[in-house]
């Protein structure tokens, strides 16, 4: 097929590319950089495209392939993906095929025949296939216009999957006249990026690097306390969605799979101990939506590009930030919102450290140690998750609020001054000669009558029972902070706790400690940056019917369901209720060929449903805006308790001493309470402010200019002269007065 419009005989231009985007793929607009890259390729300039997973790299060669007269070769190391890729193109009405070792001799021969007869626009090849004498000879006699090198990082020895055959690709490209080379990769590491450009001889001017921020991924890190329950709670919010759970070891994979199935979920395992055929079987079941959940070791993921993976859970700690980024990257390729949950524990970090300590090569040990530290920085960050994550790859993220991480949506509890409880804990350790472990120290603090406590006469200590104002889970949090901040260490052999020099300074009162004491509660998530499609209030029942139809067609044709239509297409159908082919073509992801092939099947379902429920077609231009949802607070959360005490006329100072926290923390809790849609009286709020009248006026003026959502601009406006604590008081007052 030739999609270039024949009215001009000049080179294809970007207008034609846009035409193909609408007509063939049914998409509205190019994503960032796609246009520049395609323009460059159409101009036959060798190009390197660096975009994150799901960024839309494929279109960068698929659209030129349709506009060029000759053949486009796509080199890819991922043999298992080729069939799905070719199926997808075929569904779009594009003539594409592949050659690799998985084909039977007949299939192989028939593809060679198609090539000889110039029947193809795109040909997918494994690098070793391209390097074969007979294949190369055949191709060099043809009009090859573009060679796209997918997963181009395989050319770099610095990359994580170096392939020697990739090194020979530059010799191959030299064999063709007038061929343009396009390298594509999702590698975020600058060093590997440079290496690819050098190896392929590409200039800076023709290298395009997209942002690595995956906006549609919600990043959440929570303390791992009861992993099975935490996973189950999470999965209950993701019923009938596809997702991956990563575990540390094969045993854990097997255990968790069993537990999930016993709890009514639909999960299959994937790890190196399972044997090739079971692994392929399980992977295919996942790709074809026959199973919802794959529980896997890191071995899973390279060979899939399922676009609708809705969540990735890290049940255990990943090796480093790079693998973490790669693994969460498998979620949400289709651009719809997806959830990434990381269950973190210091025990897991300890396990990794234990393996690092056993390494013999000191250089390797140092590198592994650095990697672990970077990951810890990410986990422990009290700022937007995207700052550390993207920072690791050299990208500066400076949005005020990403709206898509636990920190920015307020799921991360406030840091407060915890010096007093910390001193109580440390002095109990000191008074018992640092010979005991956590539980014993806690029992003393809580005034327990346990045998152990009495046996050592620890009920006679001055710190006996002085920790009753905090609950056990709250003490656990204090303990976590002590470990995290290297104030105490745990001796491996005897499991006793030891004070570090930092602890001495704190005990002497020379240093304050800040940390999170609030018990981590799993809260309902707010979704704050939905795409246009997701904000549609679509008909769930119709969506379900459409999914069933999709599954039925996919089974019949032996392809993955997403090959037929993606979720966003079905969502739009279930909102606009198109009643004719013309309206169907306006739906996202419906091009001419797909409309012809599947149109009637889906229109039938929609029309029947509309008749039954008396629904009328909606015109696609009238899109509603979506309203932000308010977060609800759990009844046992600190902000909830604080809010209610304040409502019952307890003064802020009083509440602060009740919880053993600063007044600033109480104000922060009240802000959360109000943000969750609760009301409090405003009358006495400003009483605790120590600003004088002129200062107060200036502060209110600054809030008038910048709004009261963000404190930073107000802080800057006032030349950093008014503290955040003071600003928060006024912020709260304004929120209550004006409504949030
Ligand atoms: P990558 O190869 O970079 O991981 P893909 O090329 O597989 O990403 O694209 C990811 C998804 O985004 C696919 O489902 C694709 O159809 C879709 N997509 C790509 N470009 C666009 C666009 N301009 N508009 C809408 N959807 C797009
Ligand atoms: Zn954020």
C-alpha cells in the first residue's frame, strides 16, 4: 500500500504524515517529538530517538514506512514481540511481516517470497537474521529506504543487554544507497545514549531526547508491614485489571501466587525455575487477558509490550533505581493512568546490603553500594517522587506538584519534631547498657510486666512506662526513623541495638530529630491528572460488553485483544455511543482499516445496548470537564483526630502537647482535615500567630497574589522572611474563610 498522496512528486512531508496518523491509526495528534523525528526521517537524515517506554517510538518509523516507496526494515532483538507487532500493523491494514528463528520453513519461505515481490512496507528482523548472507543479498537488491534499529542500546557495552551483532549493523547500513537509519531506545542513561550516537555515527543535531517523566504513572512508596494484606487491599481496587507483581525470589513468587489464588484472585507465576514452555504459556495468558496478574521475579517483562498493564507492585525491593524505573515502565504504555506500588522495608534493604557485603571485588561492591544508596534516597525522600527518580537520569524535574505521587497527593505523612520520644528510647537503651533488642526496649517504655522486664529489674528504671503516650505502631515508626537516620544500629549477631555518635548528641540535647510518626494508613487515592479520555464518565456496562466482544474476536483470530482496539478506544465508544461508521471513525484509535474490519461488530453491540437503554449518540466535540475528587480521611488518622479535637474547642497548644508534637504539626494536620472537605471554626485560628499587624497584612497580600494552594511562591514573595509555620496558619485561615 502506498499512502503518499500522488498529487505532488516531491518528498513526502509532515502534512502527509498527519494524514496517515488520522486515517490509518485514528489518532488525533502527534505526541511530543514524534513530529520532529518523523520529519527528520522523511528528509533522510540519520536520527536517534530516545523516548521512554510507551512514548510512541513505533510510529516514528511506521508512518515514514507508509510514505516511502521502498521497504522499511525494523531490527529488533525481541523475537517474541514480533508477531504481536505485525498483528497490530495488519489490523491497521498495513502490509508487514517478520523473519526470525520462530518461523517454520514454509512460513519463512513465504515471507521471503513476499519480500521478493515487493509486497511489504515493513519487515521485522532479528539482527542475526539480517546478518545472514542470503537475507542480506536478497535485501541489497531491493529498494530499502529506512532501517529502524529498535532497542538501540543493545549496541552499547555499557547498556544492560549488549548484543555483539548490533555492532555489525553499521556495516549493513552502508550496503544500501539512500537509506536512512533511525535508532530508537528507551535508555535513560546519558552515558549509554552517547555511546549509541557514537557507534551509529549520529550527530547531536539529529538526536532527539524526550522527557523520561511518565506522567500517567502514580508512584507510591509505603512501609511494608503486612505485605500479603497490603497487596490484597491494593488488588481489590484493581479488579479485572492487568498487572505485574515483582518479588525477590522464586519461592516468594510461588507463595504469593498461591495466596492470591486462594484469596480469589487470578494469578500465574513467572520465574527462571519454571521451564521455558510454562513461562511462555503464562506470559501468553497474560498478554491475551486470560489471567489478570503475573507474579514474577525480575526475569519477567523484556519480551512484552502489552499496552494496558494497569499496575506494577514491588512486593520486594528492586536492585537499583534503573531496574525499578524499567519495571514500573511496563505499566501504562497506552497513556492511561496506572498505579505503581512499592512496599518498602529496612529488612529488605538489609538483605540486599548483606549480599553486597559478600561481594569479593571491592569495586563491584562500591558500585552496588552506591546503587542501593540512590534507591534509599528515592524511598526516603520527603519531596515529590519524580525529583529523585528523574534526577537519577540527569533530568531536572521542577513542577510544583506532579499530582501523581504519594507525596504530591498528600499520602505521605508530615515530618515532625520527634526529639522527645527519641530521647526516651535512646536513654532506655543507654540505661540497659545497649544489650537489648527493640521489643525489650519497647516493653520497658510501655511499662510491661513481662517476665524478661522484671527479671532484669527493668521496672525500676526511671524510663519504665514513660512511653505510654505513643501506641506500639507509633513506636515502630520512631524505631524506623532511628534506623533510617543512623542514630542507632542493630548488631547482626545478638540483635541488640547500639547507639551511634549521633545518638550521643541527641541525648545531650544538642540536636533535634525530625521524622514521621503518624501511622501509615492506606488511603483511597485521589486521581488528579487524568487524561481527557479517562475523565469521561463512560458507561461501565457497555464497556464490559465491548471488552467481551473484543475478547471474542481476538480468540477467533488468534491475536491479543489489544491488537483489535485499546482500552481508550472502548472507553470512548462507551461514552459517545457512535451509531454510524462516520461517527465511529471519530473515535480515538479507529482508522479506516479497523473500522472496515471490526466496525460492524462493535457498532452492533453499541446500537443494541443504546436501544435497550434508550441512549442517544453524543457528539464528540462536547467533552465534559472532570471535577477533582476530594480525599477522604481515615477515622484513625492523626488529621482526623486533630480536626475533631479542634472542633471541640481544644486549643492548638493543648492538642500539640497531647500528641507530643509541635504546634506547626497540628496546623498541618488541620490543613489536611480541611482539604478533605471537613469544616472547622475560623474565629480563633489567628490567635496563635505571632505576626504583628503589618506583617499579617503583607502575608495576606502575598496570598492574594499567589493563591493559597502553594506556600513556596508566597514564601519567596516575602523574601523568605516569614517562616513556613507562620504561613501555614494564615493559609489555613484563608482556606477555612474562603472554602477550598
Ligand atoms: P514505545 O515503543 O515508545 O514503548 P509505542 O510505540 O508502543 O511506545 O506506543 C505506545 C502506545 O501509544 C501505543 O498504544 C500507541 O498506539 C500509542 N500512541 C503512539 N503515538 C500516539 C499518538 N500520537 N496518539 C495517540 N496514541 C499514540
Ligand atoms: Zn509528585
